[in-house]
C-alpha cells in the first residue's frame, strides 16, 4: 500500500493509484453547514471515514522583508472604505456585501500611471528568497509522515500583474507593445520565479500555479498575444523550479475555457490542469487527446452538479470521470471551485463517499 504522498504523486504521474484523494473549499455559509453536520473536534478524515483521502500538507511561502508599509491610499483617486485592505503589491481590496463570499471589489494602484518611470519608482515589496529555514522543517515533517507537500502560488503572472495595473490598461499596454507592460510583467515574473525556486529548494512535491486566462466560452486573449507575453514568462517560472528539483510537479489553475492554450501550457512545463470546468470543457474529450501526457484536477462542476444536482448525480460524475481516467490515474476528481451557499451539504458527503467507495471497490 502506498503512502498518501506516493499515492498522489503516482496518480499525477499516471503510474497507478490506491485511492482517490479528495479536496474542497467552503465559503462561510458552507462552513456553517459543516459545523451543523459535524461534531466539534472531529476531523474530515474521521467524519467521512476516509482519512487517507484528505492527507496532504502545505509549505509556507518565503518571508517578506519587513518594512514600513507605504501610504497605499495615495495611489488611488477614488475614496476607499476605512476597512480596505492592501496586498503586498498595494492592490486595494474591499469586502463584498453579505452573500457574495468569494467576491471583493478590487482597486488597482497603477491604473492611472502613464509613464515607465512611475512603475520604476513604485514601492515594490521584497522577499528574502534565500531564507527557507522556516520551510524545510515543514516539508521534512510532512514527508516523514508520508504526506504530499503542496506549495501555493496562484495568480502567478497575469492576474497579479493586472490586479496592480488594471486589466484594461494592461491589455492596452500589451497591444501597443508598451514598455510599461514589459517592465510590470518582468517584475512579477522575477518574483514568481524566485518563489518557485524557493519552494523547490525546500523540497515541495507540487507547486500550484495559475492565472485565469479563460472565460466561460472563449479564451481571454489571442494565442499570439498569449505566446508573446505570458507563455515565455510562465516557462521561466517553471524552469526555475525544475532546474532545482526536476521531478517537481506543476499544477496550473485557470477557470473557464482554456482548451486552445493546452499545447502551450504543456510546452511551458505544466503537468496538471485545474479545474477542467465541465460547463466549459469536456473532460472525456481532453483526456482522450492529452491523457497519456497530462494529468487533471477538478471536473466536478460547481456551477451545475454540486449546487443543483442530486447526491446520485454527484456520485455518477465521480465514478464516470474516474472510469475515464482509468487505473493509471491522471485525475484528482474534486469540485472545480469554492463551494457556495447553494450547495447542499448532502452533495459534499456524496462526493467524498463516491471517492471512498470507488477506491475501496478497486480491489
């Protein structure tokens, strides 16, 4: 019997697996449903009688070099609510009203910048990329327990950049070949490459990268624009990690329809695609074309099956997609996004039970 680490890595490398790992994220309303269903102090593994399914660990990221934070508000022309928070890069975020949960209003500090000099003079944050002393013990402890170690660095390039600049402004910069786009994307790429390298030096098994580059039915930008501006930079980030740890796996997230980008993502070094929204792409079709070379994560729709299907529907999708992937693996079936208030708790239970029953019926 494989350890959880061996099981997950073997699944993603398509060399067989002993059980289907599970994963889901809950919004505040769903967290309330969880608390109502689960006794206090009981872990997910205990509650679902599936401890092996939930087994994984996350490594913390590099430490930001301390500084007196700038007065970020001076970069915004519009008034900001007093409770507004700011990211490391100065992006202003205001919490949504009750019921939105995942949504925030975002304000972009470089939206009004009209010169390269303004970007160069910006108070960019800095991290101590060489200090991994707080990361290595976490990795070693988890791997000694047989757990796979995941490193999170979503919003790797594109999203971080447009959050700072504003999507429309950055798209215009890219379209015009403006030096501001080159500088901004290069700066974010450099930070991401150093972060990926730090995770690799610490010994992480999987780096979870990603940028939303798809929309519901179409791609967000042309292939030519993607290949000019984003693909080589993503390849640089991935290469920085794989130069240190060649067997590290790269998980890439993008919501929406991204099928036209797949060959480019593979060439850039991506190993695992998430979330394969069934409302946007057909898993069986993608698996038939790429399943011998690529692995997948997701496929259980959070716009359709999880909120509006029955427990049987959830079970049927889990079994069908695991059957499609086959005995070699290549799919971690899980919800494609945060579980929102419309999802019945019974469907969460049906999802985990389906993975458990499928796995325990393998023998």
